[in-house]
C-alpha cells in the first residue's frame, strides 16, 4: 500500500511538473527555434568544410545535426531550476514540504517531467533535421536510443539549475545557470572533428563529458552502431547524473533540515 502511495505521489507531481514546464506555451518557442536557427545558419555558413581533409564526405548539416539535438535537450532541461525557484518564492514549495508526502517524491516527479519534455523536444528537432535532409543512420531503433540518452541527460542536467534554485532561492541567480550551456555545448566537437582540433582547446574538448554524449548522437545519426562510442556517451551521462543528482538531493536536504 505504501509503495502504491509513493507511485501516486510521483505521478501527480510529475503531471504538475510537466504542465508547469509547458506553460506558457509561448515560452517553449525559443527552446525550439534556437536549435533550428543554429542548425540552419551553421550548416549554411560552414558548408564548404565538406572538402576539408579529415572532415569526411558528409554534409555539414549532417555533421552538425547532433548538436541541434543536444541544444534542444539543454534548453528543455534548463527550465527546471526556474520552475523550482518560482515554487519557492511563491510559497508552494513550503506547502509541499508540510504535505503528507515523501519529500523524495518532489525531486523524482520533477526529474521525470524534465525527462519527458527533453525527449519530446529532441524528437521535434530530429523531425526538423530529417526534413532538412539529415538522416539517422541507425533508423528507428537509433532514434529510440537517442531520445533515451537525451532524456536521461536532460534529467541529469536539470539538477544543476535545481541546485542553484535551492541554494540561492533567487530567480536571477537561477536564470544565470543558462550561461553554462554555452561552454558545455561549444567546447566540444560541435564545429569540427576531434582530429582537426589542437592545443588547449582539444584538451578541453576531451575533458568535457558532453563531448562523448555528442559523439554518441553523431554515431547514431551519421555512422551506425558504434557501440564503444555509444557506450561512452551513456557512461558519461551516468557520471554527470550521479554528480548532479547527488548535489540536488544534498541541497534539498540542506534546505529542508
């Protein structure tokens, strides 16, 4: 019976979190337009890189497409902290704490809502990529793996904003976490293959865990079932999840103790 109560708590908090993240509807437009904007502009601006030695023979749109998927995930998961700080400043969070529910349900429900939104937005961007001439080399099974990995990473990344929201209880400070999107996205193999990078930038790219997530997406969309590359993507996503989710739980305990 207690287990059933726990699942009901998570379910209703998930539904509320999902509705909260989808309102207002107009706020969802930038999180879809920005990945599409970067995809169209970059694939056009750098189209001549196709003939660069070491780049490969695929179009730049095909090469850059996984970055657009990653951006959709970043944008969709970045709102979790803002939604949480709104709950905190409005007093709704305090009501949840005194409600006869498990406190861990609050975190789990929000994380699942983020995961669902991440997979939906990533799916929309993938459809756009296909319409523009991109492809998924691994077909529909590969598509499922992409949204699974993307949803998992979206939940992990959302904890960054949640940690800031819990520790600062400030909307401006929480919104500033969005700026972390840029280094983690672009200090990767987003623009060029690793073999064409050099110096400190190449070292930074190799250290960045998001690089391996991006390469997993690229393998699934461009190359095929490169299990070692895909496995590294899941491994790095898991490492990030352990760090960020642990931080979120500890921050939650600090606030509620």
